[in-house]
């Protein structure tokens, strides 16, 4: 297609893949084959293929915590898609610096929350899809080809009509039941067993501003835990809190596994008190 | 080597890797290092490194179901090779659009089955191999270097003599014991627990042509199961069948794991009846 | 930065990643995003992300056994870093053909052992780091950006002062308690259950030279085992020894799992006798 503008190699957008396909089956490789068939110069990065099966919320969190760490104009494909083949729509989300491609099942909810100006397109331009389309693998048939064409410079609005009734999952925000209390919950257990909560560094600052002289107390499961700056600042195997590299309040056990050792799971409440 | 023709970047063939090395040990990375040492512009895609250990049949299936999803001229390396170092031959298989490199242990049987014109070369041109060769890691010592040289434009017949007595594993084909019955079996359990059978969409069409007015009945383990178009077309956790994205008849549980929940394993029979 | 010398594509050094991050969380992908943000032409290879959590010795072994299999000038990032955020220093190690970037916690001990001329730099040039730096993820904040700038041609000594008091872990060397006995131990269990010892092919040659006419006897857990050239040279499921592709003496079970089937673990002694 001569009409397509080709970027010089170094300007080719990165395409990332986030799926629940695991690493055994060749599904993500087949998506890559599809992308390279359309754009041989594509740059593809696996974000993860180990999203818990069918867990749209987890996929939404993982892409929400990661997308901004990639170069501007990166294209993020997310496929956790139990509704594939049904009437759920395939979509393209465009924000100022990034693109997202996947099913309209709420998997981009954190993107919508964090970016006031989202353009969401219902992918309908079938000439950009795979010729033979299945009802079970839109990662290969729709999302990968659209990402590949987008990476070659096709503009977003060529892929379908803009929509506004896209699906949004509610993610719990921390609340302040009183002026001096912040209540949040655990969002994600990471590979080290750290429990990442939905309380961000800014939330702590807002709370602290209420009583600048009082040290905040961190409460988990009815017990107070100490706040640290980094993991190896402690020597025992107790439960501690810190602000992690993504600016979330996180519970950890140094050289341990907070989730297993203290029975912490997604949804557990986390409190911060100024008393 | 100035005599080697260099492709412009976008024409460099993709090299894929399919192994039973797992993702912990640095074995596949070492193969990549070897390839990049010979062809710094190589494009390498991991197809999978989680083939069940020593399971040549499974590797044969996975490459057989995937190879055609890559750009023309892609080079597929497959290393499930318990016989490495013995007299089993290292081979290069060339079909019209693809190349395959690996041991002559049957791992390319599905390629032979599906492609009438296969050229198979016994890899003997040692000047294309690693200088120091081990008897335990031909992925690094023979397959990766040959793939790298092939990706630089060296023609297939430079790597060794053509052979015709290559090894072929028998894969069970579906049979029609009567005009109105099709008998197949489960070939592979995928990451979602779906059971992929050896019955293809064409087989169903052939059967259906016998009695166009009768709806086929799908029988597994003595029970009849319903046929669907896509996964979320059902709401319960029953066992259903559909034609998957690779055109195979597949058994599934929506948001579940058919293999675990219904005790289905590789080799289990699957029947389709027109009665 | 126009002042930075750009390599032609094929000369861009490879950057490899070795971490204990696992393959689920997006941590290694975020490091890649960081690298591509600085050097869009970077070539990145995952060496492994499945180092046992916090296991600096294992990471040291894996990188020590692999680094030389990559093209000259490759940059190896290793992040097994429980001390991140503390006073442990981030370092860059330069040897004749390779670079290494990671924490000064002993993870490069095998590099120091094998290379007499190592230059080790304490990474302090903050203008090459991520602008917002966390105390918990130096892989993203320091190691990835430094690797990216290095891959663009910035010279090693721009990143900080050379140091000589870097940390070195002691790895057990095989010993010769008598002229005719060699004592080593198991260093690593690989994905096939093979037990890789610290006895190298050269060590066996040195021993053999003492009594050229006597066949060496290989002793594990009080039993003698036979020496083979390659795995499929045996047909039973016994325990055997061979020299593996990295020139280490290795214990194996053909089509089996030596570690599980014979209870062999890291640290187990291995003897070779000329009697």
C-alpha cells in the first residue's frame, strides 16, 4: 500500500500485548505473526500474558499501571475477552499520547478514569481486519491487524465511528469517612507477594494536610504496621508499608511474601489514621 | 561475509522458536544470542518454550497449527530433541512459503502431511554450524546458526543433501466408520482447558453432505453436547462444542476449564452422528 | 541529543534482561518501555525473568553461564536486588567484550572471577537516570536508562567513578584433596532436572593427567555412576553424568528429572576418583 506513510525505523510506534493466554499456547505468537505480516518493521513488547484467566479487572489494572511507561504513541493491545464473538464491540481508544485496542468490556476503565479526553472508536472497518474471521480469536483477527495498520500511520478515525457509551468498570477509590481517616483496599498482589492498594501518594498528602503535625498510622486487619522508605530498611519478616515505584501504598514483607505470610488478598481493607 | 546478500530490514525473514526449554533457564536466550551474532538484523519471535518436556508429538501439533500464521519466508526452529547427540539427523524442511529447522524425530510430521512438496535437507555443512559443537545442545550449535544464515539469504541446498527417508509420526485422522458417523479424538488441551480435537470444519462439511437435512449430534464420553458459535453464547458451566479459530472442532466450558471440569484428556474419542 | 553517536542499525548492541520479576507482572515490560523511550532502535533479549526470588547467587550463575553467548558489546542487565533503595550501589561492569549493569550485591561475581580486567563504575551520573526515581525499582529508574544510553554510544566512564571495592560472592571451586581425587558440588538444577556441577571439563583433564591410564569414577551420594557422551546414549532411567554444552559436568536422567528422581539438590557433593 503505497499510500501509507512509512515512519523511519526509529519512529515506529511500539505495540504491547497484554493477555490471559499464558505462555504455553502459540496464541500471542500468532498475534505477532499477524502484526509482522502487515508491518514487517513493527516493534512488539509483551507486557504480560499471565493475566488471570477471564479476569478483566486485573487486566484493566495491569495496563492502567503500565501504559505511561512506554514511548509516546505506543499502541497497547489488551485481550482478556471472554465475550469474544458476542455483540461486545471491538474498540480503539485514543488519548493524547497512547492508543489502546481490545474488547469493550471495561478493560480500559483505568484509562478512561485518568484521561479526560479519550476518543473511543468502535472498530468496524473490516478491510483492516483479517480476511477470514473467527468468532473466538479477535486478538488475531481484529486487534492485531488494526494495531499493525495503526503502527503504519493509518489515522484512528479510519477504523470506525466514535462512540461514547463504552463500558466502564467501577474501581474502588479510597474514601475519607472523617477528616482524619483514609480508607482504601488491596487491588493487586504482585509476584513478590506485595499487596498494592488503591491509596496513592497524593491521597496520603491530602490526608496529612489535615493535621501536618501528626504522624499517620497504617492499619491492616486491625493491626498497626510501620511505614518504610524501601524494602531492606527492615530486617525482620514483619508486615510493613511503603510507597511503591508506581506511587501506590504497598504492603510488603522483606525477602518474603506478604500475601501468603499474612493472608492478605485482593479486596482487603487498608486504613490510614491521623490520631 | 561480503558475498552474502543482505535484505533490506523489512524483508528479513522472521525466525520463530518452539522448544521444551521452559522460561527459566537461559537456553532460548542463548539461541537468540547465537542468531544475532550471525545476523544482527534478525527478527526473532518466541512461539513457545513450554512444550511438555520431551513431547515431540505436542511440539509437532503446536508448530503444525501455527506456522502459516507468520509472514511468508518465516523460518521456524523447533527443538524438542531428547535424541540430541545421537545419530538422529538435524534437518531443514523447505515448503513453498516457510522453512523449518530441527531434529529428524517426527516433529515436522504435520508439515509433511499438509504440504505435498516438502524438500528435506540433512544439515551437514559444518561451516555453518557453531565452531565448538556439543552433543547436548544442537539448538545453539546447529539449528540457530543455520536459521541465522538462512535468514541472511543462503539457499537451502547449501546446508546439506536432500533426503527422503525423514521420520514421520502418525497423527490420528478422523474416520467415517459409516456414511453418517465421524470419529475423531482430542489432540491438545489448551491454556483455557479447551479440548481441541482432530476433526476439522471440512470434515463436518463432508459428513453433513451425506444428509443435508439432519442436524449433527456431537458425542463425548457417551453424552450428547450442544454446538455453539462462540464461547459466551452459553451461560452455564456445561460442556459445549464449537469450531475454533484454527478450524478445529473444540470442546469448551464458558469461563471454565473443560479438561479439568469434565475429565477430558488427549486421546479421548469424539463422535459426530447424523441420526 | 545530537551529540550522541548513532550506530547503524546492525551495530546496535543487544541489551539482555535477567531478573527475578517472573513473567506475570509488567515489571520487565516497563524496563523495556524505558529503554525504548531513550533508544528506539534498541534490541532487547529476555535472558530470564524466573530467577528464584531474591536469589542473588542463582542470578550470578545464570548470567555467568550465558553472557559470552551474545554478540560482542552486548549489555547485560541483571536485577535480583532485594537491597534496592539502601546504600548498596548501582554499578556498571565493563570487560573487554561485554557490559553488565545491576546492583553491587555480588550478582556479577562470576564475571569478576573469569575476567582479570574488569572495570567497575559506581553509577552516579543522575542526568542519565529516570527523572523521578523510586527507592524500590532501580531496574526502571537507573539500570534500564543507563543501558539505553550506553547502547547509544555513551562511554562507560561517563556514568560514574571507577571503584575497586565491589562485592564478590564466593563460589565454591572444585578441590583436589589428593592427587587422584576431585571434589565438587551441584550448582544449579535446570529445567529438565539436570544437576549442573561446578566441575568443568578442564578440571577433569587436569585430574586425568595424573594417571592417564585409569578411567575416572564418578561418585554421587556414595554411588558410582557411568559417564556418557549424550543423553539418549542410555535407555534406562538411571542416573548418569556427561559434560554439558557449557562444559560443566552434569548429572542427568534420560527423559527424566535427575533432581526429583534421585533427590539431588544444589550443594550436593560430587566426586571424581582415579582409583
